[in-house]
């Protein structure tokens, strides 16, 4: 007797997880323990078999929190919960993340299920429910089976340790083919502080605030309002500068935590404080690293594409144009097919609706200038362009010719048959 549709999908997803994206890093980074953070993962069997799918992060002494969240009008219950806690300045004692069910568009039943899991964590860790942050990722429209989670909370508590960042990154995956992590250090107030981060994301990637799910922790003692400034600003040039398929998730959440285990930065009141310069650079670099890993794991991706736009009216206009190029199915499929059809880039610039001078538009692919004077350059070498497109890292530069100061960089991937295969059978 044949397997059911859902059984076949589970087998497909688990098989796919064994085959990392061709753009994946060689290995997960070595991520040392971060003072003030404990981690544990367990398997609930909610959707996946043979793997952990529930992450518990614990901050024994509490942590300051900052967050950025999806702007989707159909956002999930966990997004609303976390946003309220962040806006209220509520510190964190725990984060609970489940994979396989987004608990989005599930009405009061979904709210109740979420509260059951929050209450279970609060009871296990002896903290207030308002100190528990929660995220869910997976299928939309299916009510969360809270019992499968609450039954594992004590097991998760028993497994808490200061190591396990890679296991944590693995547990929050859905269609991801590899675990995503990054780490950095910086000197703040004469002391070395660490920043660790993990993220998940592969499809439904066009964030309108942050990434799919991301969790950043530092042992610095930064106040919540300063951490929020840093997170919001660095999100703009990292998670808000990536796209896989132009779709914004109902669950997008990035949370940042400062445990204060290292007594550095506690009296800083503004992210522009010069004392934060090295920390800010390290934090931003780590955010960009995580964001780019998501693009490198784009569903079915074989090419990592950097789109840079210059000469626009302002940075906002430049970003709109860059995203128009990066989200164009015609541009993305041409790159997938290694077809030097740069006319599709011209099209994408034109449809963006921002100021552009057709006759001064300059397009470069792989460093080769392709256009000038409103047409192809006299010495355009299509063979050289095609050779660049045969590589894994594709560079596109567009100057829109209006002599404005606007600049933007966006990262995306190609669009292949693999994306259709995964999403035609998604229900993971």
C-alpha cells in the first residue's frame, strides 16, 4: 500500500535535509559558550521524525531584550506575544521555539495553545510567563498541538547546558538544508564581549523587518533600549536586505538578548556612543553573515547573487530598485539558466517605479560594463558574461543614472526547478 501524501512529504523533507545546499558553508562555526545562556533541544515528533524540533533557551539571571518582527497583517500569535513583551521592556528568562507548525492563523485555539506552552516553561523555570518569549515556524493554519510541547518541557530543562549552539540551530529548521550560526567578539569598555547568533530560513524569504527566525545573544550589559537601536539599524542592512522568493512570512522574528554577564556597556544610553563602535561593527557583520546564509540556503538555490544599486535619488529608492531586480522571476531564472539576458535587468529597473535615466543606465555583470548611452556597449563580450554566470557567486551592479546619493545592496539567489519541487509538496 502506498504512503500517504504527508508521509511522502516527511520522507522528502528528511532526505533533503541530508543534502546541504551547494552554496552552504563548509562547516558550522565553532561557537563557544556565552555566559548567561543555556540551551537544550528535544524531539516532540510533531512533524519530523528522527530529529530534535524544539529549542529551549534559558537566561538564569535574566537578559535585556530587543526584537524586530514581521509587518505581515496575518502575523502569528507568537509574534504578537513577543512584540508586546518587548514594547513593555519585559526582560527574558527563556525562549521556546518549535519547528513544524507556525501556529499562525489559528485563532483563539492557537492563542490558547501558545499560552499553555508559555505557562509550562514558566512553571519549569520558576519565572513569570511574561518572561518567556516564544516562536513557532512551519505550516500556517494548523493549530499547535500544545501537549506535544508541554510534555517535553521538563526533559528540555534537564538537558540545559552552556554548549549546543549547533544543535539549537538544527532544531529550528524547516526546509533548511543546513544549520546557520555565527559568532563574533569585540572589546567594550576594555573587556572582551561575545556575540553568538543562530537563524533559520530557506523559503518564504522577503523580510519586512527581520528574518524568518533569529536569536542573537551577547554577554555585554547593554540596556534594552540601546540593544533595540543596534538591532533595528543592523536589521536594515542584513535581514531586510535579503530575498529568496518575495514572500514575507507570518512568523518573522529576530530577538536579541544581553545577559550582562560581562559588566560592560551598562551605562551606555545611545547606540551612537563611540564606546560601542567596535561592538556595533562586530554585531552588524554577524547579522549580515546570518542573513547571507539564509540566501545561500534558498530553496533550490544554486547561485548566490549580490545586487548593488548606485546613483539613485536616495537609499530608499536604491533599495526599491535593487529588490525589483532581486525579486524578478525573469532575472532569477535567467541566472539559473546561465543565460546572459541582461535585458531582464533593464526591465526590472524600469518597473520599480523609481527615478532612472534610461539613456544613462549602466549595468555591470561580473565587473563587465554592459550598457551605455541607452544600449549595449560596443565591446560587450557575452561569452565573458556567460562565464561569470556559470559560477556560484554572481555580481550585478546597476547605476540608475540620476546622479543621486542613493546606494543599496541586496542579496538573493536564483530560481530553479528545485524551488517548485519543494513548495509544490511543502506541508512540512
